[in-house]
C-alpha cells in the first residue's frame, strides 16, 4: 500500500502489558488520515496502554504498529512523527508558554525566529495570542491544556494522540475545548486517536467509536451505530442502557413475541431475536410513564409505582419499582411518590440478548 493511501495508524494483533500482565490483548485497529476515532472504556480496560504503545512509550509484546505505511513498532517516540497530549498536561513548569510550545521544534533544530513565528500562529489558533512570555504556572487549567495541545500541534503531526486531556477541567471549559479541538482538526487535517471514559465526549467528537473491554475491542462503529445497535450486553450497558428486565421470547402462529409476565402483557417482537430466556437492556430516556397504566401497540408496560424523584433540570428522574426490581427513567411530567404507574417500553428500543450473555 502506498504511503499516501495508507492509514494514519494501523495496529495488527497488538499485545502489550506490564511484566507478565497483558493489558492489550490482540487488538486490530486502523485510523484513516484525517479521521477522529475515540477509544471508550472503563478504567483498566487497556485504552491508555494502547495509546502509549502507539506513541512508543510502552513496548509492544507482540504485533505491529504502522503509520502511513511505515512500521514503527520498534522506533523510539521521537522518531514516530506522532504527537501526544497527556491528561496531566506534562508541561515544563520553569518554562514560558513559548518555551513549552516550541520545545519539540527546538529539539528538531529549528531557528529561534522560526520557532517564535510558529508558536505565535498556534497561539492565535488557540485564542491565546500574546501570551508567549507568560509562565505556564500563571495560567488557568484550560490555558495549560491549550499549551499542551499547542506543543503537540507545533511539530505538525499527521497523527495526534489524546489521553483523556479534558478530564481535569470543569464542565464549561471541557465543552469549549471539545469544540476547539474538533475545529483545529478540521482545519489542519490531522488524524486523532482520543482515549476517554466520557461517553458524551466520545459521541460528540468522534467519527468512529472503539469500545474496549478487558484489553480487547468489544465494538467499533459510528457513534449512532454503537449507541443504537450494541453488539453485546457489555456495550449496551456501557453506552447507558443500565436498566435490565428478564423476559421470555416465544414463538406462535403470528411470529415471535415477548411472553406475558407477572407485571406485563405479551407483545410482538422482531423475528431476529432468539427464542428463550432473554435479558432486555434499556436507557432511561426510552421509557414512558403512564398513570393509569395502559399498554400501547409495540410496547410492553410494566406495572409499578414511583419510589424516588429528582429534578436534574429539563426533566424529572424517577425510580419506578416493579416487583422487587427498580428502574431509573426520565419524564417531563410530575408524578407524586407512591403513584401507581405503567412503565411503557417500546419493544424496538430494547436491546435483547440471550440470558446466558451477561456484561463482564
């Protein structure tokens, strides 16, 4: 494959870890030039180790790492033409903004005048023009993260690695930097591999999402695909479908259906679902509360009562007890505690998996 058509980064059957402990176990992943890919997963799933192995800070135990057609598995970090932004910023506290952003350029032997000119352009892009001589210790958290980003961009990378760079910032600054990073990526055209545990961050920034679980890739796809069509109970739960119901899928003359249970009536279901004991996963925003309870076509309605209410803003968040189980749902309307209600669930919005498949 010619370098011009090659992936910005490609890992093949990659394994990496610490001592005898393997943390990344046989990962295959490819990121196209100019693509923004987010790696999403819980703590300890291997996402940061994968990023560090691509960057060269962690040695691969097996497999290959390529960038634009060039094998860089055994190259040191400084020879990989990859830039990385760390969660901790990793700035030099004794240096100015100019010294930090221009550090990589200085290592590459660039003249001082060229370094100052390029740093000035980067600061203008980052809305920090004129702060070249400011000590980084005098900056806010958001400004320090912009300096860390600027240092990575100064060397004009074709691949930028982001290791949870926004997790230490407050909510307003995080939103601002999300937009700024996406705008810079669109303007400069570099590929991004972004590690995060924040589902919303991955959904709003990425072209594709990689969900990792215990060192392996559980699912790769566009944000809409991973969100609406999870391939496993783990992915469904990780993408916010935390409510679970045990159901039984049967088949009759009219096709497959959810069999009637102690707290709900029967309802038709799509043919692709396997017959037998099933666990349904659903998010709190797909349910509808009705009082009195009534089951509409294409739904199952669980008979329960409201046991908890909070108001996070824009809607109410309820706990609805159904038998010995409790489900968290949201609804715009006000219901009093203890109100008997029907928890109405569109069957098409349920993620259905055989009962023997459970998230890790």
